[in-house]
C-alpha cells in the first residue's frame, strides 16, 4: 500500500506537546506515514484574522485524515482585542476553528470511547453490598451527533418579526412565553434531521456489531422532547428491529443516565445521543476512567474525512512550561482511533497494549494521575513529563 499522508493540526497551548509525542509513538510502533502540518488556531486569528485558513481546509480535502491537538477560544471582545491592528477595521468575528472544521467537512459522527485501564489511580470506585470497595470496569463508547441539535447555532435573542410570528403560531408559546417582553426572549433551536439522525444511529449499531457490544443505549429524553428525541427513538426502534436484531436497544432518559453512570457504568456498551446530550454523557463517562488526560475522540464524515482529537482543550496555563507536564494518553488514544479507522488495527492494538502496561506498572505517571495540582514543581515531586510518559509507552512497544 502507498504511504499515507496524515495532516497534523497542533493548534494552541498544549496541543503541540501532546501531538508531537503521539507522532513519536506512532513512528515507534511502526506506522509508516508522512505528516504535513496545517495551520489552525489563535495565532492565525491574530495574524490573519482567520483561525482556520483556507490552505488548511485544502490540506484536509487532499489528505482526508487529520490528528488535531487543541485550540484556544476566547470571548468575542477579547478575540477582537488580540487581532493585529491592521485587521481591526475589517469587521472580523472570531468563531471556533474546530467547530468550523466539523461543519465544513460534515464531520457528523463523533465517537468517544471510555475504557478503564487497570491500575489507573483515577479509576472510579464505589462501595459494594458488604461495604467493600469495588472498581467496575467501564467499556463504553459514546456516539454523539456532531453537527446538529442544540449546537447547530440557529439562535436568536429579541427575535425579529418573522421568527416571533412563527413562534406565536404555537399554542405552547402563546400560553407560556407570550407574556414576556419580546426583547427578554432568547431562543436556541434543537433541530434534528432524519438523514443525520439515521447516520448516527447506524454508526452506533454498526460499531456494536463490529466490536461485539451487546447493547446500544439511546440516551435522550423522548418523553419530554417529543419531536427531536421522539423522532430519534422511533427511528432507533425501527432500525434495531429491521437491521440489528442481534443487538439490544435500551432507551434511557439522559438525566437518569447521568445517575446510572455512577451506579452501574459497567452495564453499558454503546451509547448514542444527539449533540448536547452526547457531549454531556461522554464527559460523564470520561470522569470514571481518569478524566481529560484519558478522554479521546474520533469524528468523521460519511465521505471519508476524519479528524482525531483528545476531548481536552489547550490548557493554556500549562502551555508555557519548559517541560510539558500534561498527560499525552488522550492524544495517543485518539491516534489509535485513527489507526482503527484506516484499518491499521495491528498497530493500534500494539500501542494500546503498551499504554495499558505502563498504567498497570504504575511507575510512570503524569501529575493528573498522581492527583497533584498542576504546577512547574510536579516533575521535581515525581510526576512524569509528557515526553517521559510517551517514552514509557515506546519502551513497551
Ligand atoms: P482544558 O481541557 O484546556 O483544561 C482544563 C483542565 O484540565 C486543565 O487546566 C488541566 O488541569 C486539565 N487538563 C486538560 N488536558 C489535560 C491533559 N492532557 N493532561 C492533564 N490534565 C489536563 O479546558 P479549559 O481550561 O476549559 O479551556 C482552555 C481552552 O481550551 C479554552 O480556550 C477553550 O475554549 C479551549 N477548548 C478547546 C477544545 C478543543 O480544542 N476541542 C475543547 C475544550 C476547550
Ligand atoms: Mg465537551
């Protein structure tokens, strides 16, 4: 097979540190690829007024697969302040480049696995029947619709006549909201479309079949949000019946799901949800397996563009450190998801096994795994640096 080219998008803050270490791990594991770096993030907003330059979009269009570190987003006014002086008159408005990438390429499927590593001191524990300590093994993959729903950006404050008049055609709006002055009304819509809802459901079921999970749980709220959640539930029922009779479909309400995730997280397999509930439930499960240093993700379009990233952000307070202290495992795991996606499962298995061994040994731990407050002193106090963690993984390969 011809050598692959992977686009690297380090972005801001700790993005570069974790991405560089992950590429080192990929190389050491025998993944044979060329890497081209794409410009993305705050620096390009400040210098060019665009955090997602067209040349970066072109790169991804060409090579299809990217590893992404993290970006920094700041509120509108601050973003404007930091623009270089000659750009300030241009009326530019900052918007998050990772959201921009998702929308531009239709990266509608987001998968976020949360799997317990034995020996991780951050693992969730609870009391058993006789007061003993239990450490349930979590192995959950959350499928989150990544482009629609409440994060779709269709919103108004003080809505214009057309929008307001349309709302006034709904009896519940008239009854519950028409007494408020119009300028006091803010609206964020939750739009689901059939095609994209079907796509995320199918991705979840297919994944369950491929990797041997027995259930798919829909974590929405169809009893209350009847149109969107309701549509998704109806479609899930139909799809399970027609196409996936071997997989159980469980239906939970998102609020109850958040309670159950600390009661019986080991019972769940694949979970599927719309954009915001998927975001929430995946952060919830990530907390059970070690938090941001361990939470990885993949997002892809149905026509083959895919971006792999840790779910953490740019952690700016650790960005300036001479020796980076953050945990690279979330990024390394995201790189493993990339390998799975491009059918390099032998290499991803090898890396995951190495990571598991390092964690089980317990000799090399980053500051988060030692429950330290992140400061420049953590290395002196026995925490591994970002590089040392990657070195430990490489040594196990
Ligand atoms: P964050 O995820 O950057 O950091 C929160 C805290 O989590 C950090 O202070 C640190 O204590 C810990 N942390 C994060 N990554 C870690 C790692 N690899 N190892 C160990 N500890 C880690 O979130 P925050 O502080 O809310 O946002 C910082 C910036 O990142 C903001 O500008 C935000 O907009 C952006 N952001 C970007 C995301 C992305 O690129 N997809 C996602 C989330 C936030
Ligand atoms: Mg989130």
